[in-house]
């Protein structure tokens, strides 16, 4: 069987490197996390001992864990909808003026921050946010408003992290939305317009259904950015503070693991994060994917 | 007739409003980056005296000199380039053959293996970080670039999925014709499949490069000594140690340096990115 398709040995041979890379570096560590959660690590002797449920209990009693879990939820609830809806509105605007000489300029400006690393994004904003003589406060004072302490203010810090994260990430979704919208036949939209369908009805009845596979992809990938990559921004901007107001579960995991060598507790935090991601992904597939119409 | 004219006027007003909204959004989005570039080339005391500016004042390279005196930023740049290039190459080398086999090959476990590989798209990096770090410690590889690079390669779920789609979309007749000419399964990969998806490879390579360039948490863990860090990891050190954050000029110089290579990569891959995402 050497025709147009490959024999099973050749197929297996080409897949094997990818298969084993994924198995060893992604699946095996997850299994190990489960094991580590019930072990204690002793940095001095580099030895492990059985800890039973002590790690789980310690994490559960840790106030930092509760704050981190709550913040993780808040980040998701604020950032996921914002990063799905705002880029959609911008993409709709860009389509409205497609053909204009300014359209590629807007597109490039809006995409630019996506090229910045998460940690660098935090570092770019540090001087702008500086409470003493940062640019943002200068602007506030210039228009007669009181200055803010931004990321060093316990009440504002989480929102500052949200804004910087949004700034750094929305460009990617904009590109995806725009690409999806541009494949929708122009005639279909014109026909609806002539039938008297207003802007929002056209978006709801034509654009969203026809772009729904992209919409679903955007939704799923956005959850991961929000959970995972945000850590770079948190670390540079706030270090999880003030008073742990901006920490999240992955950041707590990193602190417990590297800073305090509590690998067992860190694994428990990892497992909780995994459970949250699995739940969110399940909910998305269960309730959103049904409405996706694949052309 | 008058109604048509009125509708036309309404549409023109709407377009004007859209232009206004997009212009404001673009300016606000670009502002921090413009400020960063201006500050990178402006003497530090001028920035501290009056932070707001959109253009360098008394343009100077002193900030780059000061930054490289404080930290080995050129070494960091080299480490970043090396790591990002290696991770990108590794991802392509793993995902292209696998995608081809998943698209064209025959094996009873083919689809199960495909599911096994692409489900990893949904694995956040935090879930593997602790055990992988312990393994790196055991192997004595802490503080080496391979410790950063190798575990970062296997996140290939999306790449395999994307390349498989692209290869499945190729007309089967191309492969059948090659087969009639005596080209075997592997020959067809090299002669037919690869050249025909080559136009979208730069797009995915650019995203792989960006992803590797961004690596932060894992880099914080594995790259301990100052001279082994990458730019994305080193920046954190830089902004930390200055405490009062008074050396903004040098920090912005390092930030500018960290953005430049990615910008070049995306400019080079621009056409490819447009084509890669045009028909999804």
C-alpha cells in the first residue's frame, strides 16, 4: 500500500516526534503534578516525603490562595468579555471604512502593542503610571482632575493590570475578527441593509453567525491569555501587590514554587487552575459551540 | 431621489464618526509606544523634569549606554534571538511532518493521536511548570538556555491543527499525480505538501517567534544568573532594581530593544499572515 496515501509505518514515523514531545513534556508533568500534590519537598536534602492531604489543607487555609482565586475569577469576568467585544467593534469599524487609505494605518496602530512582550508591556507603562510625576497624572491634573496612585493604590491596581493586559492583547483578536468579517459576502450585508435592518441587527443576524467559528476560537484562546500570560504584567507592574490585590493563581503558584520552594502546595494551586480551565473550556464547548455554525 | 440622497448623507456621517472613533482608539493605543521611543532617546534628567513628550529631545544614545553598563543587555538580546529562533525551528520541525501524516497518512490510531496532540492547545503552561522545573534541577540544567528552549517547544497543538487544515485543503490530484510519477509518501511530503503550504509557514513562524520571545515565567525560573537572561526576563530585573524607578530612559531603551526584532519579524511575515488568516 504505497499509493497516494502513506503506509502505517511511515505515518507513525512522521507523527512520533510530535507525539512523544507532547507526551513527555505536557502529559507527563500533569500526571506528576497530581503526585507532587501529596508530597513534601525538602530543599536541603532534595528529598520527598509523603504528606497526605497536608498540602491541600495548607492551600485551602492560606488567605493568599483565596484572594488569588477570587482575582483570577475577576480577571476572567472583566477581560474575557472586553477582549472579545471591543476588538469586534473595532473590526466592524475597520470594515465599514475598508478601502480608505487610513484603514491600514488604524490597523497597524491598533495591532502594534501585540508585538510587545507581557513583561515589557508592564515596563512600558511603569513610568506613565508613576504616581509622583507620571504622564497619566500630568494629564489628569491638566484637565483639572485629582491625580491617582494607579498600580500602587489598593483599589485601582487590579483595574490598572486589566487595562495594561487589554492594551497588550486585544490586537490579536482584532486581526482574527477582521479576517473573519472580511470573508462575509458584501451582497448579503447590503441586502439586509436594503431590507431595513439596522447596524446592530445586521451584526447579530449576519456577522456573528457567519463568523462564529472564529468567535469560538477567540473565546477559548482569550481565556488562556487571561489566566496565564497576565503573570508577566503582574510581576513587573505590581509584584502581586499592593496587599495581594492583583495576584492570581499562576502568580501564586510561581511564588510558592520558586520563592518558597513549596512544590507540593504549588502543585495543588496548579491543579486548581487546571480544574478551572477545564471547567471553563467545558462550559464553552457545551453552551457556546452548539451555536457555532460551521460553513 | 431625495431619500437616496439623505441615506447617502447619513452613511457619510456614519463613516466620519467611525473614522473619528478609530483615530482616537489608534492614538490612545499607540501613545505608550511613542512615549517609550521618545524617552529611549531623550536624556534621563529631561524625562524626569518633564515626562510628557512625543518626540526625543536633545536626541542621544546615552540611555542605551547606561543600560548596557548596568546589565548585559546585548547578551540578553542575543539570548532572546537564539531562544526564539530555536523554539520556532523546533515547533516547525515537529509540527509540519506530523500535520502531513495526520492529513494524508493511514494508521488505525491516526485520529486518536491527532486528538491527543491538539488537545494540548488547551493546556495552560502553569500546569506543567513545577514538575518540569524539578526535572531540570535534577538534570543539572538550571541556568542554561536549553532548559528554557526545550520544554517550550512541545506547545504545538495549534500548529499541527493549522498545518493539517492547510494540507487537507490541497487538491488530492496533486498527490496522486506525484504518486503516479513514482514519488513515495515521504517524497510527496517534501515535493508537494511542503512547497504548497510554504506561504503560510512564515505566519506561524512569526507567532512562534513572538511566543518564545515573550516567555517570562519559565525564564524567571530557569535563567538564574544575570548574563543568561533573555530580554523579556531581564526587563523585570531592570525595573525592579531601580527601586524608585528613576532611570526611565535606560529602561525605555531596553524596552525598545526588546520590541525591535519582533517588529522586523512581523513586517517580513506580513503578507504571509494576511494569507494565513484570510480564509479561516
